[in-house]
C-alpha cells in the first residue's frame, strides 16, 4: 500500500485591491478533517476518490482556502507551514514513511514577503529531511503564476484545462492517475516551464474561444505526439497579481529529456505570440449598453440579457460591491432587472425592517476607491435568509472552490422600482444559478441579470441567457491591463510594451 502525504493551499491574490486577506478569512481543515471532502466535487474531493480507488493510505496534513482577494498576510503561510509539519509531515518524511506527496494548489497566492508562495512551499518540502527525491504531484488553477521555481521542485503538477473551471475535480483525478503510474513504474518525471512574454486579462482567457481554445488544441496534440509527456499545461496567468512571473506561460511534466520538452514549449510560445491580440479585451461603457437595452426592450428575445461587469469580478478578487451597473439600471429605468451586491452593513441595517416595509438604504460602494461610493436608494424589503445554497452544478467553477454547498451569510432581497437587489454578507462568485433560486428569484423569468464576473459565470448562464454583453464599470479588475500599476512584472511583456519574443 502506497502512503501519500496530502496538503492544500488555495488563494488567488489580487495585489491591486485595497483589502487584505488575513488568517481569519481562510477555511482551515487539519488532519483527518480533510478526509470528509471525499466526493464533494472539489479537487481535494476528487483526489480522495482516486486515492480510495488505488487503495492508498493517506496522511492528511492541512488544507487552507479563501475567496480571491487582496494581499495575503505572511502569517497565513507561517501557520500553514507549521500545521503541515505538526500534522505529521516532518516525522513521516524523516522516518521514510511516505511514498509521494500530493498538493492541491491554486498557484497565484502572494504575500508581502513571498511573490511565489507555491514555489516557496515546494522548495521548503524539498529541503526537509526525506523530501529531496520523493515524487511531488498535484493540481493547480489555470490562472496561476507558474514559476521556474515551481517547475524545478515539482515532479508533475496538472493545471485545469477549462475556463470556466468545470474540470478542477477531473484534473485532480488525472494528477492522481499520473502519480499512480509513476509509483507503478518507479519513473522520475520532471517539469519544464517557459513564459510567453504576454499578459491577458481574465476576459481573454475563456477556453471556449481563441486564444486559449487554440492553445489547448496544440497542448493536447503535443501530449499525443510525445509518449514521454505526462501533462502539457497551458497557463493563462492572473493579470491582477503583480509578480515577476505574471502572465501567460506553459509547463510540461515529462519522463523525457529537456531538449524534447524545450522544443515543445517553444511551439506553444510561438503559437501564443501569433494569437496574442485575440486575448486583449476591452468593454463598452455600461451606461450606453443599458440605455440601448431599455430602448429596444420590445424587440428583445425571450430570456434574460446577462450584463457582465468584469471590473468588479468577484472571482478575480474584486470587492463585489461596485455600484456602476446598479446606477445605470436605475438611471435608465430598467424593468425586471436583478443584481447581487455584497454588503453586510446594508443587510444588518435591514434587520429591524418588516417584510414589505420600506427604508432608505446605502448600498455598496464601500470596497474600492474606484467606485462612486454607496448608492442611497429607497427600497422595499422582499425577503431575508441565512444565505446557504446547494450547488445545482457539481462540476461548476464554484464547486472547484468550495465543494457542493456555499454560504453567502445573512442575505436580504430588496426592490427599487424595476430593479431587484440581492444583498449578501459574503462575496459570492456568480457561478451557480442556485444563488438566485435559493432567494426566490428565478433567472429565466427576469429581463436583465447583472453578474460580477469575467468568464467563469458562463457555465451557469449560457443556458438561460438570450444575450450576453460585457460592460465597462468602475472597479479594480479592468480588462485593459495597460491601466494596471504594475511594478514587479517582468518586462518587456505584451501589451504593456511592444517587446519582441
């Protein structure tokens, strides 16, 4: 029976937002608590299912995960490392009781001290007694800052291949299958990595469209052509994290030689460069779009129009309380519109209001200096709830983050004229329609739905939307990366500079 040491750390860090992600913001599972995730639809759950199939003995240590957000406190990494050692890693490695290590990662976590948290963890593990030569396998998010350091210290890390991330669980299982093969053959895979010299916003990284769709085709072809390649990863990167390795890159896990891997990486890099302009996205002003929608309403087909505001993309670390779209809907007197805004203070202010009662409420505008600020509206309270919902789609992007259940915290639904507003206490990425249905709102019956996302919402909303329009609103996740105040990013990099490959 193989003994596998298991750990996880998961955060997508937006370095341009004002808030900070502290230890209290992380959900922490220690030791045997991790085993309860088996079958919950998450990457961790997927690995545990595969491990049971192979009859592995699991040595669970620690798993920490938090919603995308601002810079992570150094304390988080310190606590994670302490728990990793205390929960058995140090003793098991030293005593030679481990056959391999499996890590569930995001890949874009940064702290004030560490731009490359995952690379730091991998290097520390390699430096532990007993850790230098063990197979280290795992899974990570397509929006990672993959680094040379990660490649140097890992044996085989498998990235998600779909955006929206409907395959987080599947890729975790694939990484486990590759680990099983390695243990059976006693092979020694290595990883190689190259940066593309390109940075794309999240709106340019959906895998249903070019450039990511085309790059994935090249990657799968390379896997077929090279029997030594265990995994060829197309890494979109996370444009809202300012690190030396921010941007598009590629990694290959292989049992072959460096020359073979480097030749393939050059093919991928060349393909990305040829496709670079197709990943450069911008959006029209929200006011213009809403004005036109209201004017043409009698001509609209059945089904809601989904207005996507990537500048306040919750899944990218934005506050999720921007008022730009809400203001446009109210200003142009849109009817049958619904939007969700995270605002625990507004929810708390409604506690003494009776259902059906009215009040003046300051909504949103508290999380980003780019927003106009709280929007004062007269509202009618429609309902309250504890905000818990069970995902309709266990393969959704949201499932890859949290499993099968999400807690929005105390919620309230209010209405102003033709606009219904769902107020949540916890940032809730709009990746599952149960978010609305749990609050008595049926997406198929409304005229306009506002979503604070970039691409990952599409798995849920493509099936109900009559039209989907991306709009520009104030917020920290703007699609025009030229406007972001990068300091650490490696230059030259396109489109910040017109540098050559």
